[in-house]
């Protein structure tokens, strides 16, 4: 089950890997002698998880907090409440609980992945790198291309373009249809002045038909390149597509403003 479908956006940043959130069956990773307390903690956890599934973040936090008051070592409750705080755009609280989940279980890969993504989303690129790199190198991590994409984006934002290219191209080798890695590669190509290569990457993203927000961003970035190449017609086409796809999104608004300049 994947509940992590909302995420913060950094202005001009590529789409980050979607955060994973899985409801495990065990109420507490350590077992408790008090069966009644364990039952109560599990009941609050189950209610909190259900509220989160229904996007009732405040209620989710209340129930999960109750579970943790009963059992502070309830590893999965820390993980799930972190997601609730992230969705409420409270990154400090989300970080605290992700760190606690990892202290209780350093092998909690989803918590590590989410922590790396949280650092990316809040501009803490150096702190994201070791977590993303560890996951990318772990043989048991099921989706290394996602960790590599986050790693590559952190390296790109720090100006380590060679390392970023290696990470992102490796991600594409693992999963040729993983559009976030392709989008990030296109941004990298454009930054390095390789406009035709960037257009090819972006065109591939369009062909993969990601969500409207990603389509709007990709079209906007293609329009920027076509404008630089002196092809106002193609730029106009991509900006118009971005406005249509992005509606009231950041990229749709930017495209609408750009269109006014071209007209």
C-alpha cells in the first residue's frame, strides 16, 4: 500500500521519488508483557493509519500519538506519524519520528528512504546523500532506482554534476521508464548547455505520461529551451500544453506568465 502521494515541491526542482508508506501487521516490534496495553496501542495505531488513508491528518496524529504514549518503542507508529506530520507540512516533527523509527530499527528501509526524501524536500542535500546512498547500495532494497534518483538530485543541487549524472544514469539503467530520473537528467543536460540532449530526455518523459504536474513542468522546461533556440512556435506549443495540464499549479502559472511575454 502506498500512501505517500503528497509531497512538498522545491521551486524549480525535479519530482522526487514518491514516498512509501506501508502498514505492517505487527503493533510493536519488541513484544510487551502487558497484552492489554499492546492491544490498546495497536487499536490506536490502526485508527491512525485509517485516518491517514483518508487524509484526516489531524485525527491520524492524535491516534498515533496515543499509541506512542502507550508504547514509545512502537517503531511503525513513529514511521506512520512521520508521514502524517509531513503531509501537514511539519518537517521537524516528521524528521523526529523518522529518526526514532531508525533508532529502533536501523534496517527500516522505508523510514530511511523517507528521511532522505524529507531532507531533499527541505534543501538539506548533504544530509540526504548518506541515506540515499546506503539504500542504493543495499542488495535487499527493492527499488534502487528511486534511491539513486534522490541521490542524483542531491548531488546535482550541490553542483556535483559528474556524480549526479552517474547516479541518474544508473537509475535509468535499472528502470528505463522511471520518469523522475529522466526528468532530472533532462534538467542536468539543460544546466550543462546540452539542449538537444535535454529535449530528448524531456520528450521521453512526455511519452511516459506521468501526472499532470510533471507534464506541466516538463513542457515548461522544453519551452525554455525552444525559446533559447529561437523557435518561438514550439515554445508557444509547450507553454500552452503546460497551462492546460497544470491548471492552477506552480508550473501552469509560470507558463501562463511566459506566454504573455512571447505574445
